[in-house]
């Protein structure tokens, strides 16, 4: 081989090395030619997590059957159409962007059962409430108050009742139940299941009063009539006044963190005030907050220095900032119109709705979740923290909260005459009651359906790349 030939080979080798070495380095560090965008891009990844776990995954019309969590590696940055399906279950579809050098997560994907099996529970019930910690249904049937333990399906009688139950309140730990009838309160504890305390709803002057369980001491009840707010001991019926004013009318009250919040009308100026009283020796003072006149205010919650109050007559929701430096309606206070009901989720999202719309406010951002063609009767927060269960005139529907692309929906039941629902502790089942129109419109029949296979706990943790 001549010297000239060797030099040509060396030169070609160095040229080849100079071209290929950077390409190899780029390739090994995750760079590819992106033919979608006609440029060099760093690859991305896609992680999919579902319940049930074994599903069909369709990625841009390429279908595979896998058990999730599943990770797609080395994807070119682009928008991908993802479809998740399984026979007998609802489907899920969304367009998601895979970004350069990043991992995109498609988590909390739930495929709910289509036409689930219905299990009858109890017939001809007057009232019922569900305890999601103990997994119990407390119900009134005729003149008897009973327990149905869903852990072992054992039914047990609590006591005889001479009034029909209208409402119920559980203590925060779900160990105490306060039942409201027209003339009476019934106080019941799980630790003493066969004993029920009867509390008349009238004071010594014959005035009706309303009571609520206290968060930090549920053995004591906080009650109020038109002029007074007082502690009531259920076992002795002893009353201890904490607020008394003859020149006002008290509409509603709330207790939190040793503070009593109450709404009262001042008879001198006819205005409605939100007032705060500290129940400790500090005698800390708070400003008053003026509200528009209404006699149908209802406290929903006090948290993060904000009072959430519903005007049930005018369908207005007030989120009032209680910062001492900002008195009354200020820049951080909000008013929402056309609101019929509202509640706070476990992750502090405010859910409010009317017969046709559902909204969520969280971290200062308000989002419209859905507008429905059929009237909405009840909204429940799902344990995944990513779904709402809607009770509508035509049945039960699950709607996704993930607003990337469209929100997925799943019709759980197509039935009319459902009047109340509750999610079972696990999140896999739903209890619902239907008005027994064929026998007595005042009676309800209870059923339970399984909407998910029992494969996972709630909420799902993030799957890190």
C-alpha cells in the first residue's frame, strides 16, 4: 500500500469519525431526528397507569395489550393520541403532548364497569346514612333505627324511634351520629350501639334550636336559638350559654379551632353580620363582616382564613376572606351566582353546582367542569381526587377532572328515580337508593354496585420516571 493511499485512508477515517462520533454522542444522550418537526430533538417518555391494570393501549393507532403501569420510552416529541380500552368497561381517550427530554404521565385512568351487577341491600327504608370509616349503613325502617354492617352483612337493631329522621351529622372521626327529626335530636355513639340519647329541640321557653357536633370535642353539642348560642351536654341536657344578645336574631353558626362564627341580624339596623368570638381566656377580638340581607344563610366551611357561606334563597355562594387586615368584601373575597349546593373536597377544592353546571375553585383558580343536559341532583368527590360522581335524572355518571384535552366520561347507571348516593369506603362500590314508587313514595330501596375491580388503593401515588 502506497504512502498516498494510506494518507487517503487516514483522512477518510478522520472525516468518518468526525461525523459519526457526534452522532453517536447525540444518540446515546437521547437525541433523534424528529421527522414530525424536521429537526433534531431529545426523546421523551410516556407513563400510563390504569385501573383495571390489564388493558389495551392504542398509541397513534398502534395497539398493544399490556398490564399497567407501562412506560413508552424513546418517543419523539409530538402530540400522541392515547386510547385505553377493555371489554366490559368504559373507554378512555386523550391527546397528550410528549415533550423533549421529559416524561408525560397519564395517571388516575379508571375504566368503570359497564352495566355492573346490582346487589339489593335493604327495602322500604325511611332514611339512611353511610359511615365510610366503619363501613356501616345506619337506617330507619318504620319505627326502628338499625345498622347494616357491610363488612359482614349483619343487621342489628339500635332502638325504637317515634319520629322520622330528616337529616344526619357524623363527627369528624365518624364515631358519633346526630340525627335530626322535626321535634327531636337523637344522639348515638358507635361504642354504645344499643343506646340512643333523645334531645328535645325546644328550650325552656318553647323556642326551637339547632345543634351541630363540635370537631374537637364531639361529646359536646353546640346549639343556637334566635338569641343564644350554648353548649349542650347530651347525657345531662345541661346548657351553658356562650353568646347571648336580645337585640339580634341568629341565623346560623359554625365552630372551628376554639372560635365560634355566627350570622346574626341586628334588629336596630336590620343588617346581617358575620361575627367571630374566641372561646378562650385571651379575649381576642375580631372585626365584623357585613353581608347582603337574607334569612337563608348556611355555613359550609371555615378554612384557610375564609368563610364559605351559601345563601340558599338567592342561590349565592360567598367566599369571604377573614384576614383581619381586610374587613368585609375585599379583593380576596368572592361571590358566585346561581349556586344551589357546595362542599369542600379532601384536598381542599371547593366544588359548587346547580342543576346544570358544576364548578371547582382551587388555589385561586375557578374552572367549569361540566354543563349537563339532564338535571344534576347530587355531586360526590371520588377518592382518586381526579373524578366527580354525578347523580342526574337519568342515572349516575363519572366525569374526569383532568383538563388536558377533553374530560372523559363514563355512564355508570341508566336508571331514573335514584334519589341519593354514597361512595363506599374502598371507592370500588356505590350505594344508592331509589324511591319505591310502586309501593310508597316516602320509602326508599337501597342497592350497591361494584364500579371498579378491586385492584388498587386510593389515591394512586405518582409514578416517577
